[in-house]
């Protein structure tokens, strides 16, 4: 993949959940599920996975994805009156704008509703 143009792809992931796959020209990539705005993969230019996602992860709402990089908002852990880590990680996202050019890829907005 190294040497190809960067790309942004909106596609279906596990259990049909929407995700965005970002690919960079030198070969690195990332995937972000719109459910919770959750980053579930980040690979370097050698294709080596840099994140841990549990084999016990259930990609089925309303259960939060286990592992990766979650959005914990407005609280972390059970330090508050809400569900553990707050409501953001179990909210669906709406991708409002994707921008990419030959040098960079940027997700401009991911609104959690």
C-alpha cells in the first residue's frame, strides 16, 4: 500500500456498524466506528497493529466496544451518576464532513447523538 494516495472510506464493520477507514500514503491506517466515535485500529506503515481490542469485545449496541480508544465523556469510570465512562461511548455518531488531499486526511466532525 505504501506510495498510494491517502483515502477515506465509509463502510460497514463488525455486525454491520458503520465505520470510517483512513489510509495514509505511506501505509499507516486507522479505523473509527461511528458508534461511540471509537478508534478500534491504528496500524503503522509496516502494518503492525498498535491498539488492543479485546477478543471479548461485542460490537453490538448498546454495549460499548471494549478496547481501542474510547471517548469517555462526561465522566471517567464510575466517578459520577452516569453509566461507567459516561454516555458518549454508547452514542451513535454522524459524520458531517470528510476532507482529504494528497498530504493529509482529516475527519472534520463526528457528532455523537
